[in-house]
C-alpha cells in the first residue's frame, strides 16, 4: 500500500522529536508535550493515517502507519531524531526504532507497551449514556464541577483519568473531543485487527540499545502498568517514572510533572551529547 502525505504540526528548531499520538488522537492532543518541548527542540507531530487531517478512504493495516511515517521522515530529510509516543504512538515508536535503529536517538514511551494488555471493565449502556452526557456538556461548558460529579464520575472518563478535576476535563474538551470525532472507522478497524492478532514485540526489544524513558500511570486500565513495566524491563537502557493516582491520560492529570520529567531526562549530559552528534 502506497504511503500518504501525513499532515504534521511542526514547531521550534533544533534536534527533531517525532511525537506520535494515540487512539483516538491527533497532533493537537500532543500539545501537552510539544508546548514544553518546542522551545528547545524541533517537534514534529503528525496526524496518523485515518486520524485528524490525514484522510484516507481505503482500509489499511498498522503497517501503513509505519510506511507513512517513513515517507514523512524522508520528506523532512530527518536522519536522526528522538521519538515520543503516547499509547498507540508508543507502539509505533518501538516499531520505527526496530526498523531504523541507526536513526533513533532515544524513545519516550507514554502509557504504552510492546505487548499491550487491558483490564478495562465491561462497558454498560448506562456508562455509554453518561459518557455522551459528560462529553457533550463538557464540550459546551468545559471543566464544570457539576458535570464531573453528576456524569463524569459515572462515565468512561472515570477509567481514562483518576483525577476527576476541572483541569483534566478542560483538556478533554479542548483536545479529547476533536481527537475522538476525527478518528475514522478505518483507523479503529486497523487497530482492532492488530490487537486481535495478538500484537507482541517483547522478543525484539533486546535489539534496541538507545536510551528509553517509560512513563506509567499507576491506575491505567487501558494499558496496564504491569504490561508497561514488562516492556521497560526488557529494554536494555530504560528509565521509568510512575505517576500515582493517575490513569491512561495521566499527561493531562499531572502535566507539569510529566513535562519536567521529560525535559530533565532529555537534558541529562549523556543524552544531550547524543542529540548533537
């Protein structure tokens, strides 16, 4: 399948960081990272195929994401770069690093795993109804506490975020809703097929010798902390940060901590030297 030209939000100057969003997601949902990174690095945040402004009308597999990203790297003439991936984006980051280890300086994995496992409870009709009420009302009146208390805590949002606070719901309104609405059925199908096929790259992780940072939400139900820790243990050079009382969307729950940890890790003398080879 031929690669498509991905829409990409590009900011800043310096060593490139390719930032990959999750599902549902788009480039805008990565602003929690790029707002902090772009003053120091060149951040490149594409909309993956079937998400946001990277349109397609043809069914595709997960392999197509990698072909699109490789075409983007060629188009931008990127020979060395850092990778940051959230959830599905972290899986794609691992795949890119396995295919192009000589180009990848390091990987930051956010709520992700080489063998993703979930312990999300069954979704009831009532939960879906509360999710719709919470999502629509929060889009109109972002971060209102009565929306959180009456509908948010009974909705699917309670499994996405542990901290049911207005600041998180403002992120959901500003970036989560557009990401959800911009995710196509074709993108959902491609991800579902990959997961049903038993996606598992654990046996290849020993090939990755670049430095890695794995960020984990303590109460993540979508990609369990156990599967994230397993991935971190199998990576030869991996540091780990765990955020207490947070779930899958923890970068929106504790944004200041997450950004501080990423910048501190990237600016360590050993990694700064890598960034300026």
